């Protein structure tokens, strides 16, 4: 984490956006636009569409910043959730499915397809405690935007098993993050 990331106050930025302070939105854009674009690209898999969605997300952040409730979660989480939902809604509205690559369950269980060394933070430590296949299920659901059915196909596991893994893993993450 760079010193700028450590010093950036997301909650204050959202409060300033709610008051109509454009500089706060500009700062938030400089801070997170590249990462948000990466998240959206993983979901829609089209750069032009992803850029449009990120643009729409910042418009919504600007117009809906007053809806942020710090009692319900972090300001940064709110920004990422809003953006991710826009991308998922886009996918649903356009009835496009992300292409799946078939994997053997034994291979998936031993190969971790998400490199957490490049994504530092508290969540990193908690995710590291999960088995790779369960961590991948969480990431496919919340980063890639896959449905439970798509995840089951991707990891070669029964749908019920994938649902149980995700449910238990979310509970473990919630407890770890505390």
C-alpha cells in the first residue's frame, strides 16, 4: 500500500461528494478508477463497456454519496459494491455470460488462480486462511461476477457444494475481519 492509499479518507471523500465538492470526486477518481476498471473488466470482458460502466459508477457515486451509511460498511466497500452491481446489472440486462474455462477439480484445488500477493490489505490475510478452491469460489462470485452455477462448472463441483463453500467461507471471512 502506498502512502497516498494509506492517507486517503474514503468516508470524507463521500461526505464531500454529498455536499457537491467536485474535488472530492476527482480525488476518489484518481484513487480508485484504475482498480474499479479492473474489477469491471473481469465481469464484462469488454474494455469500452467497462469504461462506460466505471463512468456511470462515478456519476452514481456523485449523485448518491449521501446514501452512504458508515454503520453498514466501509466507504471504499460502498464504492466497489456500487460499481460491481452496475457491471452485474449490465451483464444481466444484456444476457451475456462470461466465458468459462473448464478445469479439473483436482487441478483447481491445488492451483490458486488469484494472486493475493499483489492485492494487499486486511482481506488478504483472511482470504489466505481459506482453502484455495474455496477462496477461488469467493473470488469468482464477488470479483468475476459468476453465478453459483457458473462457479460449479468452473471448479467441477456440485452446485450444492459450491453454495455451501461460499456460505461457510463468507462466514469465516466475516469472523476474521471482525
